[in-house]
């Protein structure tokens, strides 16, 4: 029954976890990353897993994504027990049923952008002509996107924050880049501000403060764009002698 008093049929869970634990043996110490997690997620349902650093979010995502197995408890995907699946079956599930957005990108360094985009489709058995078509369309969609504000974490693993900032400012001088920084990235923060970063926010981040900074930076970007357009119009008028 829902909050309006209407009887509803529960949605069938696409994935279901029951009393899942994950313990890592670190020599004489045991680290309990997950302690009895139970969770049901239905098809087309959106779930956010939130918590402080070290609370087990990444471990839970690895279990759900079939990248790791729980120490105890059960996990079923579409009604099938994941623990009973072979490595080949798990690989096929990761390829065809689960989409990943990795924090560290997991790009292949020796491959260019096109082949990095194309790689998952090779594993999925997509024909070469279709792979090329999809990869080209995906890259073009990204190129067409225009952003007012980007939040850049200088401490993100595998990312050269300074080089990324320089490239972003080359692509769009008016782009507003807000830096997230910690104690270990203070020297790079100073360098980044000199390169034109719009603002700086120290981690752990207060969400309300970050949201306000994004709003302020977006407003600043709008002013800069209008100013640049006015300058361009003025320049055209001057060249025409008006």
C-alpha cells in the first residue's frame, strides 16, 4: 500500500543483497569493509550510495558490479546467485549487463581516444563497422557539449589536474573551473589558481557551499560570454567603419 492508501504490487528486484559482509585480512588485522548489508534495487530504479570516505561505498560497488565477491551473505542478479557463476559468466555480465564509470578512468595509455571508446564493444562482439560508427557518434556528442562550470578534484587518482586545467582553459578561456583540494595538493592549488581557476574549495566538501560556488561561477561565465560577444560585435562594427 502506498502513502495514498492504494494497494501496489512490489517491483521485482533486479539485484538483491542479503546480509553481505566483506572482510580483508591485513596481516594480523582484519578490516571489515561491509557489515551485513541488505539491499534490493528494482529495474529502472535510481539509487545513490552515500557516506564518508572509508565507509565501504567502493567495496559495495565492486560486489554489485561482480568485480569482487562477498565474504559472506548472498547476492543475486536477475534472480541468479552470483556466487554460483563461473568467471566466464561473470565476465559476460560485466560486459553486457553492468555499466561502469570508474573513478580512475581505466583508460589504456597506449591507445588513442577512439580506440579507448571502441574497446568495450570489441569484447562485446560488435562488428567493426558498427563499432566505428558508435565510437564516432559518442566522441562527437562529447565534443558538442558546452559547459559553464567544471569541478576539478586535484587529488583524483590517475589525473594530472594542472595539465587538465590548462587544456580546459585552452578549449574555453571563459570556462569556470572550481578546484577541490586537500592538504597534500596545496602547492598545486596555488599553481592552478595562477592558471585561471575560478575558485577553490577544501575537502571534505560542504555540499551547500559547493552548490553556491557553482551558481556563482555559472553567473560569472554568463557575464564573460556576454562581454566577449559585445567585444566581437564592436570589433566588427569598427572594421566596417560604423
